[in-house]
C-alpha cells in the first residue's frame, strides 16, 4: 500500500522521465543531461529510502541515514553505468 506522498513522488518521476525521453527523441541528448541526472537522483533517493524502510533490524536513526546513503550511491552508480553504456551504444 503506497502513501499519497509516495504516489505523488512516483508520478512526478514518471512525468520527468517521459519529458526527458521525449526531449531526447526530438532533440539532442546532450542538451537534456540535467533532466536525466535529476531523474536518476530521484530514483536513487526513493530506492535508498525504500531499501532502508524494508530493513526492520536497523534501529537507530544515524545508522538508517548511513545505510540509506550507501544504498543511494550504489543505485546511482549502477544507473550511471547503465546510462553510460546505453549512450555509448547509441552514439
């Protein structure tokens, strides 16, 4: 069950994704890199938050923030690698 705030965030991320893909389809991908970076940041933040929320054995807030940051950067680097490979293959 998703909360209203999470649904709004996911909807915003989807809207940004569609606008970024349409901009890339009708324009140069080099012009819209900041939209992709923003979208990757949102996906990484939501993914890190979700992964920390699923771990019930983490009790303290400091450890939750630390683990959330680790998840954020792992997800971010995976996305950067995937997008870099896709860009290399498409150009």
